[in-house]
């Protein structure tokens, strides 16, 4: 005998708007429970109606079967499942926006420069992947043990987030930064200088804290377009380096410090920070401010 409270597969399809073949598929995948009648037909409890309607709504939002099963089994809340799907959609939209901006960048280039621009952008087809390349470049510049928070702060100042909806110029600028990060000679020179400084520096936390204060003083000057010059910001910058090296701020120390930080004036790094500003719209990036302080030191020493 058939339980009068159970529902046949045809009626379940009518009540939910889900085709019979799809219901069968869900049964085979373990999403819906069914029992067989004496005649071998699938029969469902009344709760299957609400369950199947939920499955249909989740599918309508684009959730895959693993995510739906996680919600149905209680392994993941509905809010968590929707958040995961929304993040995936955000990533997909960002990738599409990056691709569109790249295509426009090639399209808008002068005919003679289209091939070169295509080569530049072909190596940077994905914003997050490009960001990872830049983070690895700057991470390899760190040659002394630092707390995780300090490392992340340094990387955050050195690597901009890819714009969610970039303009063509932003994609070109980001690609230019990646190209500079691929310069092995530049990284080698930075690490060589870093090793020399690591041997000289005795108190890295004091150096970092003081340098941060100096940059805070110099940032409004850089934003205002002031030329590098001696002043309170430079004095704090030199004092930070002196404290980190266990020395005092003297004319002799300043002359010795200049070659230790002169790598910051390298044209390739200046170009990197210019491109950084083109990506973010900032007029005074961390790198630009740091270079301004080194330029000010050079003028003071001269």
C-alpha cells in the first residue's frame, strides 16, 4: 500500500516547478531522500517540498551542489554559503573587469605601440596573481626577522590592491610594476644593500618606528609638492637610522648613511612608485615619501 501522506515524483515536480528528471538527479546525488513504493516508484515525504524549493532557490543564486549539500546537512549556514558564493562572484567580476580594461588598453594604444603593450599586459592577465608577484618581490627584500604584523604593514605599503574596476591606465601601470619586479638585477642589488645594512643595524624596531614617524612628517610636504630639503622630517629620519645603528646624528654619520640608503634613489624604484601612484591615485605613496627623505639627506650632505 502507498502512504497517503507521501508525494509522488510527478506531484513533487508540479508543486515545486522542478522537472522530474532534475528531481531524479537530486535523488541520485543524495540531495533528496526518497523511498520506493511497492510498484518501484519514488515517494517523498511532505518535507521534500520545502527542501526542494530551497535547493531551487540556491541553484538560482548560482550555488553549486557541494555548497547546497553543505547547507542541507548543516555543515554550513545559509548566510555562510551565500557569502562564499558572493565572494566568488566578486572575484569573477573583478577578473572580467581586469580583462576588459586590458583589452581597452591595447585598443587605445597607438598602432606602433600596440605590440609592446600587448606583450606587457599578456604577462599580467589576473589582478590577484599580479599582486602576489609584487608581494613576493618585496617579501624577498626583507632580510631580517620581523613580526608578521610588521611584514604585512611593509607589504601593504609596497603593493597596491588591484582595482576592482580598473581603468586601462591602471592596468598598464600595474603591469609596469610587475615588469619592474621581474628585474632580477634590481632585486639582487636591493638584497645586496639589505645585507650590508642588516650587519650595521642593531635595533630594527627602533629604526622602523622612527622611520614611520619621519614619513608621517614628510607626507604632507610631498603631497604639497615641496622640494626635498632639510628640516624636522629629515632630522627624524636620520635620528631613526642613528638609533637603529647605535650611533648619533652627526655630519659624519649623515655622510656614511647616504650610500646605505642611496638605492632608494634608483630610477627603477622611482618608476615603481610613480606607477604605484597611477594605480592608487595617491600623490604621496610610502615609497615616494621615503625617496623624498633620501633626496633631502643627499642635499643636506652636499
